[in-house]
């Protein structure tokens, strides 16, 4: 008696199925919405220029360091997922700015704009039905576990963690 081959469910969910479309919608929402927590814009809102480089007692980072870390990591995730020639920064130092404070307001605004642009790029990658969410990312350093789905989930988790730090830091700074 011949055995039927098991269908690989993830290959169908990874591209054009209704399940894939729903999953893509949820992923984009996870990356860009404020369903469970404050979003990026709310987390950085209202931090006065003179407080962006203040390191509070007990705090590991300044607002500038957190903003730049979020930006650098997001850029790295996006490029890792879409550019096989991308070279990631050296870990961990390459993922953090070298100064406590931005050089000026223009640098702060530029970092915010870059974060927003890269988030749109990541959301576009995840939403693209031609990309298999479950296939290994096309990058020479990608292991089997490095799928677009995994990268989007790790990114969302990373962002939520550091946005929470920013929110707490902003609240502590306003209480000074």
C-alpha cells in the first residue's frame, strides 16, 4: 500500500494563501501598530533636546542611545532580509552610538526619519505575497532558522523591549 506524501503546510502559508495573507496582516500590525503598547512615535514624543543625552542613575542608556540602537538594529534586520551582500555591524559595539547625546537636533530628527523609513521597508517585505515567510532568508550568513517570519517576530520583540525602556526613561526624565 502506497503512503501518501505529507503536504508541507508552511510552504502554502508562506506565499499566496488566505492564511498567509492573514499572517502577513498580523505581522505588519505587530511591527507598526500600537495594539499592545505605545508605538515608536509616542515613545519618543516630547523628549526635550537637553534631555536626549541624560543618563539617569541606574539607567543603562540615554534616550539618544536607545533611539540610535533601535534605528541601527532595524536597518540591519531589513538589509539582512533583502540584501545578500549586507554586512552587519560588529556585535555589540556596532549596534550602539558612541556618544550619549545626539550632536544636534538634526541628528535626532534624521534618526527618527530613518527608523520610520526602514520600518516601512520591513512592513513592505513582510506584506509582499511573493516572499515566502517560512523560507530561509537569502543571505549567506542565514541559518535555516532565519526566515522572514522569524526576523519580523524578533524585530517586533526587540523594538517592544527598547520602546518600553524609552517610555520609562521619558517618564523619569519628566519627573526630574
